């Protein structure tokens, strides 16, 4: 999947991944390089949310339920959005960033951001070949969309 995506991908101003080997390998396959590892894409979870986030793949409806039920999940999602904003500040407004991370780390903040931007993500689901495109301007998110790769 990563090699297929590499053939269709635009140029990226910045290529980051979580510290896990599979994420780093995916970034290198897609973009042909890895500019850095972002520890914030794999925060130390401890027992706070644990298997609830990193369990089996879920629909966005399932993830939204986790956010409704758990204050710790909402706090985690908000903290992840701050990581995304720090990454966005490293590039110009029109630049594209490839950021490879993992389930829960992507879904939960994406749902929070979609709610803030009043963008419905209903009916969408994340999986191994789906992701999120977030448009930032001056360090603030302006648009979010789920993409099928």
C-alpha cells in the first residue's frame, strides 16, 4: 500500500513518523525519505487509555463514543492536536507534511478537530489505508477531511 501511495503522492516539505519501526518504514516507502521521528505521535500512554485506544480498528462512530465516555480520551485528543499544531508551525501554509502514526493517535484528535470545525465525519471509518488531511493556515486548522489511499 505504501509503495502504491508513493506513486501518487505529492512532494512533501516535511516527512515525520512515530518512533515505531513500521511507521518509519512506511514514511520512507511513501516519501522516499524520513526527515525525523516525532515522539508526540506515540505518546507514553501508560494505563490511562491503554487497549481502548490501541485495540482493534474501529469506525469513527466507535471512536466518537470513546470520546463521549472518557475524559482521559478527550484530554489525550486535545494534547495530540497541540502536537499537530507544533508540526504545522514548522512549514509554510502551502507546504504538505506526511505524518505517519497509529490508530487512536490519529482518530481521536481528528474527531475533536472535526467537531471544532463543524465538519461531519459521519459514516467514515479509518483503516490501514485511510488517513486524514488537515489544512492549516498560520498555525491554525482550517479544514479536515478523511481520505482513502
